[in-house]
């Protein structure tokens, strides 16, 4: 096990009828900006419930945050916040709204130049406005971590940033609000959480048996509960489990003392930036490719995964690994998430475009033991043509 | 799954050579009281290392915290703190030292009457001095939670209290410092962590598959890694896992959304208060008795435990439960922790004494679904004669 630090001060409030606790979490007298997305919260009633809970505060609204939230949109919110002297940001929605809110909170107080540098150059954030979240959609885990991913539309660039200032003060997790989610979003959420776990788990053995078992616990629970929610997002008893899995998948618990990979995300981000493929779908494409490209290097963990998550016990090591990859692909595709580039009408040109962009950016080998060279990126994507 | 709140702001710093980060955690200019136990930290060098890390601070020492720390001793520290204007408390040692420090921190700022009320009447704590910990011994999990258990020597009473003010600001976990632990303390730590998990897990099914799997993950890892540390406390690679298991066992993660039991602890506390039996040993005595007394009521979870933790698949339900209880007893006894009252030279008189005390206190049924009536307490203890 590596040395590590773990710190996660987010207060989680989870379950039914929890919005009544919202006003207890925000200092009175604060001027609040309520940030949301495309308006689904108006259809499912959450919008009205939040405003009602905040009736004693002054609230400004900022809607229209996109999936893969745009830098350009976020900067419009920053402008209003400065003008209106907003003191607290409340994100209501899913991971995109929360990610945007984290960036808005940091950009508002950033005074070391262009806020785009926070993303493109990972300059240091020294303060953020306080934020809280009301989560209506299980997927990214952003409600309980300090990460955020933002896309600059004008240049097709997608970058992330991390700072402890981004931790929400609180997150109210509302499984009931997710009851009206379309299947596609549920499927994306399941795969997103699944691959978050994989990026922290499927590297190499590093004497962290508890962290391994926790990771496998989340995967097993996603495989068990995910399809129930996919079939019926109003299945509250399954939704609570999917939602808690998605949060635990990326709140730092399973990464304590182990090295991560995250190459699937880095490559996937380019597929989203160029071709606007849903984030989770890009992960479902890239993951099997990376495993095929690095089946020897990741052999020990792939075999552990085959055994403990898919109960694969028969066959040679190679056969077990093949089966584990196939099981994973079948799981994704059972949620109607295709794993081949061709299903998204992409061919070798897309592979070249991504490899070229990484080359332009002077890509150095990244991820698990710096195994992900440009050659591996190309190979992984070619496996998925 | 029940509604729940989860909040744990303790910063964990884990691994080798981490004491160098100690001065970064405490605001400069603070007058620190360093609180420790019987002096083992002087033998293993931690004492000197801590003082050296704190050379730029004014440090007062307070040693001599007992196992099952005494209220009387804690109150002596409170007196000195008030006189000397101490602003920060640093606990260096194991769970007893940390528990004492939590109480000292709260008692110092308590101004609603006799601080004993915090324990005996669970009066509300409205402030505590800030505390940090340097953990040298895996066991209680106190380094990452808000609980504390204190014994009043003069009356043989042992009580606990909980307040968010008790969360340490940071805890430096030092597996290397535990390398010189005597076997008895290692064994106690393993059993303590094990029973902490059981108290939160072995109740009844409540649609919390992830929490269940996390709990089973800790149990499996304790069974796997614990004996290695027991045989050789200098086995760093096993010690890291034992230490992290003990912390995760009681930091709130596995209790999210589920009901606990905690009757084993409540009964065990009386065995310690009357007969000075090590805390963990009292748990090892009481747990099998409770399971035997409530084998029907806890049947579903006992069968799940038998299957997932001990891989027991053959036999009738009753046989599986018998085997699971026996496996648990064997595990405790393999660590030289006897599970029968007779091994501690106790007989029916002890059973009567405990039941009488509970009766005096107007005991109401407690624990898992309020199943633990006075009759169950008697039955459980009689099984262990």
C-alpha cells in the first residue's frame, strides 16, 4: 500500500423527503444562485420544491448548463454572480451541473489571470465560493468529490481540475428525483460509475486487499442493481443503491493507497470533445480496447476481476481474461450502450484524429505505470473499430 | 435503505514517515498539550519524533492515560489545560488515549454544569478544543470518528458520548509505530475492529447491498491479514491493512442507511467496568452468546455471514449458523482470546451482577429491533458460562 492522504468533508444527506433540510445547510442572509440544466427539474417538480425550501433567501436562477458543461456558459454565470454579489451557489441536477458549479465558484474568485488557465494549465485555485448540491441523477460522483470536467466549445477541448475548495459543503442525494430519468441517462450513469471504479482498481496488485474488495463490492452491486433501475427508474429500492454506488465510486475511498489509471477517461474525453458522444459511452468504447491492448501488463488484476466480479473460474488465463472482457462488454451492451466505434459511425479517421491531437499536445505516457503510450492509445482504439 | 446523513471531515495521513507533516496540520502559535498513555511511545521512539516535529510549538505533556481511560485522570488534564491556556490537544497512542482526549476537549469547554453529565446523561456538547491524533495502534477507529468511551473508576461505570465536535482535525496513522506491539494488543485490536463491523452488519436485511459488501470486505480482510500481524507485528505489509481495516470499521461508512445493534458493546462495557477485562475480550465473550440467544431473529443475516464470510454452503440453516458461530469463536480463540466467562474465572454471579445493574438502570430493550431484553442479556451470558 502506498502512503496516502484522505480528506472528504462533504456532508451527505440521503433519501426521501430530505429537501426540508436544505435551509439548515446554508447560512441565512446569503444571496444564492441556483444553477441547473435543461429544465428536467421543472418537469419533475424539484425546481418548485427547492425554491419553496429556499423561500427565506434571495435566489437568482441560472439554467441551461449543458451535458459536458461549457466553459462559455459557465463564464456567463460568473459575470452575473459578480454583478449581483451572490454568496452561495446551489447546483440542482446531475454531474454536469455540479461540475459547472465548481468551475463557476472557482472562476468567480480567480484573480491570477484568465480563468481558462485553471483548466488548460491547471493553475492553482486559492479560493472558491461555497457550494451545495441537490443531486437528481446518479452517475459522476461529483456531489462528493473535488473534481470537475469542463468543455470549451469553441476549441473542442475538454479538461478537468481538482481543488479542495471544490468540495461541496453539503449534497442532498434524492433517489426519488431520479424516478423520471430516461433509460439512456440511467444507462450512462451505471457505466460511468462502473468505469470510475475500474480506473482505480484495475491496475496492478499493490497490497491493498480492503480497497480491492471495496471496489469489487461497488462493481458487483452495480451489476446487480443497475439493470433493475435501467428497466424501471421508478424502482426506488434499486435506485437508492445505484445512487450510493455512484457516489462511493468516486469519493476517494477506494483510491486510498493505490495508483490509478484514468487513461480511459483521457481518451474518452477526446471522443466527446470531437464527436459529442455521451461521456459514459466513450468510456464503454475505450475500456475494452485498453484491456485488449494491455492484457499482459494488467493480467493479474484482470484475472482477479474475472474471478471475483464475474465468477470466472474455468479455462486458461487468456481464456479467463477474454471472458471477463466479453462479460463487461455484454453488460454495457445490455444497457444499449454500444462499445464499437463503428456503432457511432466512426472509423480510422477518428483514431488518427485523436492520436494526432495527443501528439500535438506532446503526450507523454500516462496512466497505470505510464503504460499508456501513444502506440497503446492507437492500438486500444483500433481494437474497437 | 433508511434515510441517512454522513459527515466525516477527519483528514487522514497514512503510512511511513508521515510525522513530518504534523506541524503543517496545527496552526502556528498554538500551545499544545500532548496526551499519551503508559509510556510505550517512549520505548518505540514516537515520543521523541513527535516532540521533534513540534519543536516550534510550546508543548505541555500529559501522560498516564489508562486503557479504558478514567474520568478522574481526564479531569486532571482539564484542570491543567485551563490553567495553562492550552489551545490544541494532540493525542499520541491508541484508542484509549484518543477517547480520553475527546472527553478532555469537550469537558474543558463545558459550562452547563458537571462534565460527568456529558457521559452519564448525554447532555449536549456545544464546543470542544480542537484535537489531532497520532495513531500507533490499530483497534478502536476513534481516530476517524466522533465517539468516545470513558470509565469512572470510583463507581465502576463506563459510558460513551458522541458529538461532531469530537472529530479530530487530522489523524496521522503510523503502521510502523505498531511494529513493537505485544501480541495481546494486536489480538485485541483485531477483535475490536471485527466486532465493530458485526454490530453494524449483523442485524437484518435492509436493502443495503453495498454496505453489506463493504462490511464483509472488512471482515474478510481482518481474517486474512489479522493473523499475519498477530504472528509478527513488524510485518508492515500486513499491519497497513489491519490498521486501515480498523479505521474503516468505525468511521460511519458501513453504517450509512442501516440500523445497528451495539448490544454486544453495552453488555461488554459492564464486564470491563466490574472485572477489568480488556474491552475486546468482553466483545469476544458476549458476541457468540448474543448470536446463540437470537439465532432465529438474526437468521437471515447469520446465513449471509456464514456464506459470504466463511464460505459455508453445506447443511441445514441451523447447521450453517452453528458453523458460522463456531468459525467466529475459533478465529477469536486462534488469537488467544477466550470466549467463555469461565476462562476469566467468572460464573453465574457475574451474570446476575450485570443483569441486576441493567435492571437498576431501568433497562429498556435495546439494540437491533429492540430485541435485546433483559432476558436476552441473561440468556446470552449464560450461553458463555
